[in-house]
C-alpha cells in the first residue's frame, strides 16, 4: 500500500532522513526536503520548548518559498519525531504544537500511544512508528500508527540487533502499509535494496551527520568520514536503550569501549539537559559510515544517492 500519493509524489528518492538528536535542525531539514527526501528533526532538539513553534514556522516558510520558485520540482514533506516515553515531560505540549501546524508526518519512538496517533490523525497527518522487532510492530499498528520504521542491526543511535532481511520479512507477512528500513544504509544501492526486500524505502541517519548543514562538531563530522563499521560500539550505557556509537568518542570520554557497564533502563531520560549533554559527548553512528568519504552539502549527498540508486537499478536491469 505504501505512502499516500500526496506524499510519495513529492519524493525524488524513496527515503526518509532520520531525525538526529542535537544534529537535526531547521537548516538540515529544509535542505533534505528541498533535495527530495523527507527531512526530519526531533521535537526535543528545539530548546527551549518554545523554540519548536519558531522552527516549524521557519521550515514551513522556507519550503513554501522553494515550492513557489520550483513548481515542477516541489520539496518533499517534513517530519517531526516525538519521543513517547514517560521521561519526556514535553510530549503533550510539543504534540499540540505539531497539531496546530499540521505537521505532515510524525515519527514516534519508544512508546506506542493511541492518543498520540489520534491527535495526528485529527488533521490528516501520518504517523510512522520505529520498532526493533515484530512484537513492537504489531503493538504500534494496533494502537493506530499508519506505518512502521524497522530499525535493524547496524543502525546509528538506538538500534536493534535483528537482520534487516528477517525483520522486514516478518513484518511484511501481516502488514502491507508504509514500511521503511533503517540500518547501515549510506548509499543509493542500499536504498534500492530496501525496496527489493519489500520495504517502501530507506531511513537514513549517519550519512547526514557529515553534511554542511548538520549541527555537529567538525571533529564528529570528520570521525564519520574516517570511520568504518569496525569503529561502532553497541551499548545501552548512555541512555538506557541499546544503541550504536563511535568508538573514538567513547575513548575520548575516558571509557573503555570494550568493557562498558550496563545501564539501568528505568533511568532513561530523553528530555532533561543531562541526556543532551551525554549525547554531545558520545557520538552516535551506524555501521554504514564506511560509505561516507567527505563532508558535503546535503543537496550533494542526496544527488550522490540518486546517481547510485539509478546505477544500481541499471545493473539489475542488465542481469
């Protein structure tokens, strides 16, 4: 069934740019949408909370201006990520702002709540929920999510451990709605591969860290360029949820990446300053960073994805 035609028609590539904590801001989201993929940012990145309204106005005005100047090549829709977890005291207020602005796509994480989905549906918005296994996927759809983001092994930040082949296959046995796949995707061939597996497209995060518009330290961007899959460490120490991080940043924090203690999941905190500081010091990244070899404007990165996607389709066509 896939995405609604009103959204799909505005995408030049079947891809969503994942919302990156701290890193995704209006400039990055706008550049992603203008280049033809769904751009996204976490609501919690707007600090103080009142800034969320300003960010949405900025994105809406920039995309409307772009669309007026490019009627034959309009921008893709944008998305806002909401952390649906008890530690997020901002959820209700942030969700109201999104409803007021009729945000086209809302991506929910760490909790499937029927009331959140109903709020987005009240104005015709689309809800995509990220999951790491089939049980959570079923629960999300039962609670009213429209689609799913399957976060497989190798994804940056919070990630699961299942093979993308297994995860997509299990979900597609019972669900024919919108489904995007995350996990070590950093080139156009990877985007095409998600479709071959049965998903509607890719959910890409780490590649956008090494872009001019990303709100990341230059050392972080360069670490993405220099890094490889072997440089990624999987741990739940930093947020209480397992995720993938750059080994170099863990070492720089004075920790031994090979002997990290386990965190207490009950102490998860996604709204406080403490959580934000932890993510500033410890850099999330996925196993696909070996495909990133330079820091470029977002538009250039997506143009590369388009060329690689077309080349991969051509190769398959010649078989």
